[in-house]
C-alpha cells in the first residue's frame, strides 16, 4: 500500500522537488497551495494530472498556514503518513517589512500543524518534518555550526523559525510525536525564486550575455554562505522521516563561499572573466576578458559580438546597491553535517560548481525563450530538463 505524504509550500522550490522525488518512490502526494489571482503552479505543472482521472497520486488543496481550521480539515481528510511543513515566507530581507505576517505563518503556522496532528489522534501515525533554517544561527557563536551550536537569529524570519524549531521539539518531547527539524543551510536550483541572491545572479548572467540587461545590483558581496542543491536537500528531508527515532539534523555541504565568488563563478561558467575592484558601496565587477569558445558553446555565436563590444564600452556587470543591505547582517554561515552523514547516510551529489552550472545553463535557456518570444519566436522550456 502506498504511503501518503502531505506537503505545505508545494509550489515552492523545495515542495516541487520533494513532490517529484516522492512520486517516483510510489507515494500518494497531497500538496497545500495558497489561493492567488495568478497561477503559481509553474514548478509543479508537469506533475499535475487531470482532476477527473481515477487513482490520482498528486492532489492539490487550497490552504494557508494562518488558517487552523483549514489545516485541520486537510490533515483529517488526507491522513498522511508523512507531513512535510515547507510552507513559509522565506525571504529574509522581506521579513523585515512583513514581520507580523512572518511570525504568524512561519512560527505559529507550525504550531497549528502540530496541534492539528495531536487533536486528530495521529501522533502515532503521522511523522512530521519541520523545515528549519541556518538563519537560526544568525550572529554565529561558533564556526562551523552544528546541531549543538547556540542560536542567535538576526531577522524576523530567523526569529519566527526559532519558535517553529522549539515548538516542534517541545511537541516531540511532550506528546511523543515523531517530529523532526531539518536545519537546512542555503540550497538553490534552477527553480529558486528570482529574488534570492543566487538566482538573481545566474538570471542576470544569462540576461547580460544575451544583451538583455546591463548589470546586476547586489548587497553585501562579502557575506558568505554554505550553498547546496535543493535536489540533494529534499533527499535529506525524506531520510529524516525514515529514521526510527525523531531528531534534529544540520543539512549542509560544509563549504562556504562569498557572494562575490558565486557571481565570479557564474560569469566564468559561460566564459566571461570578471575582476572585482573597489570597496564597500564603490566595489564593482568588470568584464576583463572572454573565453570565446566557451561563450559560443554555452550562449551562442550570434551573441558574441555584442558582448565583445560591452567589454570595450561598458564593462561593469556587478554593482553594489546599499538598499539591499540587511538591517542586521548575517556574515558567515557554514554547516557541520557530520551527524546527517553518519546517521542518515546522506551526502550531497552536487558541489558548488555543479550547482552553478545547472542554474546558469537553465537560465540561459529560459532567457533565450523570453527573448525569442519578444521577437515573435518560440522555444519550449521544461524547468526539470
């Protein structure tokens, strides 16, 4: 008999990859999505079937983490064996402007799920995965960060997730629930939201190469993050709920990289060599030269002349905009995933170079499609190619 999984945040990056992963394993997957006047299912459209088809394995429900009655009804109807709470307002910078909403969704939303499972008498049936975050560490108290490192969040998002972490742990201990936290460090992919810095960079690299954009504006170029691929991290989520006992795990690569270097490597992926100079708000990244063979292979010969002109006339492709600085910055995050390596048998398959290659190549295809559509052409694109 197939296991049943319920995923909040099904239309997000992690929800989409996790749904695809579980469906391949034979699960029946239910997903909760928020009602919107615009379609926001692009990441999961390839998974969805005709609602009149019998024996569907992928079913969507309208819901919201701020609506306890709605969550309780969906959990009661679906009777999940595994519940993955991935829903959240997860943009750190935006959380400073929407602090109350973030607290209600990311923090109290987790409580609503735990309480619903308890009230419905599903504590022995339903295993719960809570999406925790490296932003809990904030002003880091030790390097690298492990499951024993003290928390010091530096944003409303981090503080809301701190409550979610501890309420999950509390319900586990107080009510005997199989509820676990995955303290996931930054994980990216070709379907990462376009406002997140990694996707912002790779999308800009593609647009600059295709002559659609002049430069990318970033905040603190010296901030360092531990970046992995979302495909690797959803495997870890699943492994966490397969353990006999619930626990908390750091999921990370153990390698940290500056935003500056992420941008440099992203341009390098298509043969553009960028050199950084200046300090703070005056720092810029300029095109120094170009590997023409690599550029033609990755982008196309028809765009080569334009980028060569750019090198001579307007080489600045990375600039700093102070408006992107956080009110309280998190400068260094690097995870210590030994526990996950040993107890879960989890190791990432993608390194940073592989992640960047996947993202840049995908964005080249996506931006070519956008450009061709404007010119009256058409090129199909599958996010999961």
